[in-house]
């Protein structure tokens, strides 16, 4: 999954401005998802909503292209770890 996500990020980086990539795509981290899906974890709710709205189509398209199968993404918010 990490390999797929790195390939997706590389492909997206080639197709969008660098400042957009650094702000909206690079902070996303993958987590293991269920069959046919990848969980993408975002720093907060606003970030998640913005990514889904503005970059959801490109994320889904690139995940499908890289994985070679229909693979949807599910965005979530990173949970704060207690210290």
C-alpha cells in the first residue's frame, strides 16, 4: 500500500503545481483499507473536505491507474495521539 501511495503521489506531483502538491497532497498518509479501497488520513476535517472536493477525482484516477484496479479512497481525519 505504501508503494502504491508513493507512486500515486509521484504521478500527481507531475500534474499539479508544486505549491498545491506540498500543501494538499503531501501531508496525506495512507492506512490499510478494506478490499478495493485505500484509507487516506488527513490532518484535520477542513483539510479532508478540501481534498475530497478539489482533488478527489485526481486521487481516485491515479489510485486506479497505479493499482491497476478499481480502488476507491476513503478520507479520514488523523486522530490525536495522547501523550
